């Protein structure tokens, strides 16, 4: 039996650049991993083809739609794997913009590859991950990445936020991806996100922006209030992450927690 902690991510800047012919959008962002929230994924042998158990305080839908199950089916198609029990314990809020489902999918691919001794390189795992969702490849590498395309084109960036404490507030409501994109007018940012993050973190405020905030904060002013409170409590930078409703703040570690 193997148990793995599954971390989430935050977006440092999120710019919706253009709408694509396939209906998706090209974006620019930096993904940064954080374990402020985490899931737990356990794999162990089973006499059945696949057993999947999801323990969650939220409604995660049918098990057959879970990305962990889809990851198994994807590998099963090419390698004929069978006989595993996966138990997923959810701690990453859903609908938060934290990439919880994508993280589960990526960690499931890695856990299944290890469980069945599949000779899969990071590049091969990336290929499978891209078939499961735009954010999934990031969690294969699980290091700071500049993301373009739908989020699947990744370039490593040198970024260390270890001097800061990441705190995240997720209110009780969520915003659907469809609702979030309905308020977006695609545009090319004046400054590239990689140029901004090379500056001191104290200079990010006013420069590093999440395009979803403009319309979502109008409809849900409590999110703007959470962001403002983080600054009032001493955050050097705060923003919404992804298209969800989680707000994160970067606090110098010497300051007390919220």
C-alpha cells in the first residue's frame, strides 16, 4: 500500500489572451505548487479490476467521472493494467481554482505507474496528463512553471517563495468555469507575467493581475473584501487563483498567521 499527499497550486497572474478556434482560450500564467490544502491518494492491490473510493465533504459527482478513474482507464488502454484499489480523500476544495481535480489525475498517473512498474518517463506522463485536462501536466512536474496555450505548454521558471507564507481563503460558494469565462474579454497583457515575477514580490501588487477578478469581483464583492482584508493583515501580494473563488495571500513568514 502506498499513500501520497496531493498538493494544489496557485496562479501568479492569469491573462486570457485570445479565444481559439476549438472553443478553448489561450492563456498566460505562472503555476506555483502549494500544500496549504492537500488530498491523500492511496493505492493498493485488489482482486477486482479497479476499486475506487472517494471520501469528500463535497459532491464530487459519479466515480466514473473522477479523473483518477480516467487516469486508470487511459493507462489500462495501453498497458492492460488491472487489480488496484485507489482511495482518494479530498481536502482541496472544489470549484476553488486550486487545481484539485487536475492534481488528483496527475498524482494518480504517477502512483499507477509506480504501482504497476510501468516504464514511463516524465515526458510520457506529461503526454497522458494532457489528455485528461489542461492543468494536469503541471502536476506531473510539480514545480514553478510558466504556462501558455490552454495551460499545457510549460516552461520552468526560477521562483522561490520560501520566504513567504501562502495563506488561502475559500468561501462557501463557487463560480463555474462557464460563468467565469462569460465575463472575459481576451487581451494581450502589457507586461509578460515572467517579466513581472522577476521583480521583488513587493512590486507585484498593481502589476500582476488575474483577468477573472474584473467581472467576478463585481458579481461577488465578498471576494474583493477577502483580498482587501489580506492586504490589511499584511500580505505583500494577494489575488484570486484560477477561475475559482479561492483568494490567496503571500505573507512574510515573520508575521503572524491570519
